[in-house]
């Protein structure tokens, strides 16, 4: 990696630690919920997805710092964390048997064709929203060494205290020598119940002051960081000019940021997307190729991109190759059910080189 982003060599106790809420997603497939009779259950959370992907596909040592409720839903989620090889650091909460606190539920059908997916939540009395500064012993978590720390805007929006936990963790991670990344992941529904756009800008500014690597598209940058951007409605979603046009404003506000990256996606139908990715890394701009994707389940594609990008940067890949690894892994992730990876590193590397869907014999 170039002089801009300083990453500890491998050998640390943990390569990657993320902080965020664990959730479970109920997925009735292509059936809308009002007609559903059964659901699959996926364990998710934007921050966890990155830790799970980096462990399961990329073979890195990862951890998740989060809330865990001691009841059967929590047990099911914890089992999935173990299955993905992620080391948990939980603050445990007791469930009262009636009202909670709860592990959040995300409801998301897959849509089909001209019918887009519909996503809604039940985050009532969510345990992760009760997390506050002082709940975790960060020096102990990072004691064996940590190379990269990650969190995101969904967790930041959950309550008046969660953003303060991110700032506390990011500062401890920096003290331990880690790179700090943050996925803006602006969700209007979540910020709408916790202070709206004005609070989002104030909260996210405090967090991003501690960040080296920022993930977010032009809407995230505009609404999350309060940075004015050009009208992009008339432009192709695959045109990176709006994104690159905002970078100088991001860096002027936050000069310590060394990397800003995002996916580019043109949705032709629910199951057919054009897919690319862009990144600004240490002053240089990089654009991935455009792939035409047949999408099985689009949820988690952005986290898939971030995971591959982080892996590339952590392993010293040239910046263009790191972007391609993220692009390839995000593309593959849309071909699996659920929010976390089922890809192998060989598949990611082959696709990043321009591989195809020819049968592997």
C-alpha cells in the first residue's frame, strides 16, 4: 500500500474488528409478506457482514463487538456468528420473556422482475440501541493487536448513545495502531426516528473525524456529511463523475481520510443490474469494470464490496486490484441467498481477473 494509508503487517491478534448491531432477516423469497406462509432466516448487520465475509471467504481473523440477548433468537444468531468464524465480544442482556430487550428483526422479500424488494424493520426495544460508552473494555479487546476497525451509520442511528460508542471505539482502535473505516450507510427511515438529517450530519461528522477509510455513495456523502453535490438524477447511476466531484469537499472537511469508495449500480429490474465500483485512494481515482449481474438476492452486495476492498488493502494489493477484489466479491454475493458470503477466495480472484460463469470441472 502507498504512503497514505498505514496498515500494520499481518500477525496481529485480530486482523479486523467491527462494532454494530446483529440482526436477523426474515426472507419469504419472492413472495410478499402479506401473502407469505414461510420464511428463511438470515443473520446480518452491515458491520457483522464485513467481519463474516473477511473470515469465511478471505481467511482473516475477525471479531464483532455487539449486544447479545440471552434467549433463543440470540442463541440462533450467536450460532451463526460462530459458523462464520467470527470472534464475539458481547455485552449480554437478559430477556424479560415478554417485551425484550430484543435482537432486531429485518423483513425483506426479494421482489422479482419489475417488482422491487420491500424492506421494513422491527427494532423496538433493541438491545444494541442500549449500548453506551463504557460497556466494552477496548484495551482488552485490542490487547493482542488489531489491524483494522470498522463500524457504520446504521448502528450510529440506533439511539442517542450508539454514536458515542463508535467514537470511543475508534479512538481506542487508533491508539492501538489500527486503520479505522466507516460505512455511512445512510438510512432515512432510521435517522427519521432519531433526529432526522440535521442530527445525522452532526453525529456522523463527529465519527468521521476519526476515520481513515470511508464507504459511501454520493447520496450518503450529501445526506450523511452535509456535503452539497450535483443533481445526479439525469445522470447514469454508473457515471462516477458525481462521486469523484464530491471527493475534494470530503477531504477538505476531513483531511485525514485517505480512501473513499462505493459501488455503482444501475437497476434494470430486480434481477438484472449493471454493477461497478469506484474508489479514491491516496489522491488517485480508480474505476472497476461494469458487469451485468443476474441477481438472486441483492442484500449485502455493498458490504461484500467493502470486505473485498478491505482485504485487498490489508494484503498490500495495488489499489486498482483492491477495488477489483471488492467489486468481484460484491458481485458474487448477489448470487447467494442471505447477507453474508458463500464465495471462495479462488472464485473472487477469478472474477476479479475477468472470469466468467463457465462451469468449473
